[in-house]
C-alpha cells in the first residue's frame, strides 16, 4: 500500500479560470468609472447649497429712447440741419425694488439664507472667512461673520455674500 503525497493543511483548490477577457474588463471599468462620476456629481449637486442659493440674476436690458426729427426740404426754404437728441437711459431699478437688508452676522448660515430669501433677496453666495477656501457643503455647520453689502437699503438683484466660519470657530 502506498502512502499519498503530503498535502499541507488547508488545501486550496486552484482558482477557476477568469471568464472576462481584457476587452470585457476595460468596458466594465469604464462603465463603473462613469457611473461613479455621475453618482458623485448628482449627490454633490443635491447636497450643495450653491445649487439652490447661488443663482445669478442677469440685469434686464436698459431701455433707451432715441428721438430724431425729420425735416423735408422744400425749394423755397434752406435745408435745416437736425441732430438726433441724446439717448436717455430709463432707470431699471425703481425705489420700490430697494428693500432693507438685515444684519445676519452671528446667525447660522442656513438661517441667514432663509431670512434673506424671506426678505426678497435670492442672489446669495457664501465663502470661507478664514481664507482657506473651504466649501460650505452643509450650511447648518457654518455661521455668518459678515456680509457684503452691509445692512441697509439694497436692490433685490444685488448679490449678498456671506463670510462664514465653522460653528465651533471664531470669526477672524
């Protein structure tokens, strides 16, 4: 009777052959990468306060009136020279569009944005007051240190910029 050859414990059977060749791996890898980019972009857009807050208001066109005089020449009269009158731009922002902007310093960023929108200001932005360039992904974790423009009468199309720091930090 012969003794079987020694097998070290535990015995691992050989791996099954791979069913994907190089072309399949490349296609799956690119598809997975594309899926991850779209997924991360969608989550970032949904969580970003910039998506709902950082809207850009484009000022409306300025209305101008141009008045010109036309003179017809007659044989009995000498021709008159006329010059067009100056174009006069009409004001696009009336006094009714200017509203009192409150002071939001010390408030939580999300609360300040909500209050500014309630006052009719919808062009809002924020930045890191420390200069580190951090993005405010969750507005509830940040507080307002200052704002531009300051409190007072402001046109609704003006961009309100909040300088912010994390809640646990002190304003510079």
